[in-house]
C-alpha cells in the first residue's frame, strides 16, 4: 500500500459506547496515577479551591484557547488535518448530552495529574512547567502523522500550567480545560452534522 500525499489517512471508527468507555477508563487511570504519585512523592500539590473570580478567569482562558485554536486551524494545514482526524474520531460518535462528559472527565483527571501532581512534582518553576507541558502534549499522540496536534496541545499545556502556577489554584486550569473541551465539542457538532445515506433516517 502506497501513501498518497495530501490524502487524509483513515482511522477506524469508534462507537459511542467505545468512546465513552475509553474516556471513563482513561480518567480513572489518570486519577489513580495522580494518587500514586501523591502517596509516594514528597512534594506539595496545588490546591483546588472555589473562587468565583478565578472560575471566571478559567472560562476566559478556555475561550481564549478555543479562539487561538480556531485561528491556527485555518492557518496551519497540517494542524487542521491532525485536529480534524482526532475530533472526528472522538466527537463524531457522541450525542449532544455526551459533551458534558467530554468536558468533565478529561478536564478534571488530566488537570489533577498534569498540573496538580506532575508539575509540582518536577518543580513549580519554568523547568517543571515546560517538562509537564511536553509530557501532556506527547501523551496526546495517536500516530506520528499527528505531531502538529501534539505541538498545539503542548502549548495549551503550558498555558494551563502557567495559569495554575500564577494563581496557585488548580481550579483555573480545570475550568479552562472543561470550557475548551465543551466549546470544541459543540462547535464540531454544529459544523459537522451526521451524514445520513439517502433513503435512511
């Protein structure tokens, strides 16, 4: 089989149940890892405390990340291809109410692990911020062809990490992450309605 340039690679479709199970299992695994690191580590984790102003800040950062992603999506063809493949695989099978889980499960589990544990474990400094962001990006790699998506996720990880570091509150990146995922899911659903074969409903 010869790869054809500029042809979008095909990914095996997932069912709604498979996507939801994958999200749930992944969230549980990340939360388990966070607890293991906390138990065996000797470092202070970032707290998550409710403050309305910082919740609003998190929402604003989420909208900012989504807007920046939309701009890059239009300007960078390689990222557009990678992001489209990923979003089609994950969001296409979901129904509208599932988007709540799309926001909550990764938003909570990934932030608790990467910004809540790994970042302070490496060190609440620029080195820790960069390294935890890189790990966050690399773990979103599904295939070598999606390297541009990993680059963007690494940048997002840096923004989320800096928001946690500068505010001292894990609530900010959690809200930002949830907001970003939900907006992305809603936007994708609106712009990519399901295609029904002729004669079928």
